[in-house]
């Protein structure tokens, strides 16, 4: 009986960590979409960084220029988040990486 209870509690912790990862991936996709829709506006990128901090994430955006006029055509978007299973006292840092085009 005890083994079943422990297994259930650990299982709930693993599922919760999976949900946190899914939320981070969704947030990352939303940030990329917002940056693309703003045409890489610096104010929007700064607002996304501030919002990410409020949500408990760390957001890095590295813009890249590809033409002679200095227009930004692409940005690497990196979202750092904590993957935690509290029952096992397990907390690791994870990243989601992608490009806004």
C-alpha cells in the first residue's frame, strides 16, 4: 500500500513537471510570434523579456542582421526555465531554443 502511495505521488510530480515544460514551450512559441509580428521591434523584445521575468522565465533574444541596410531578418530566441519535481527534490535548468524569422 505504501509503495502505491509513493508511486502515485512521484507520478503526480512527473506529470506536473511535464505540464511546466509544455507551458514553457507554448510561451516560447508565443514570444516568437510576437517578435515576428512586430518586425523585431526593440520595445516589443524588451517587453517580452520583462513579461518572461514576471512568469518566472529568463528570455534571451539575439538579433542577427543579414542585409547591407542593417535590417534584422532573424533572431534566436532562448527561453530558460526550471524543470522541477519537488517530491524528489529535483530541480534542473532547461532551455527552449528557436528562431524568429
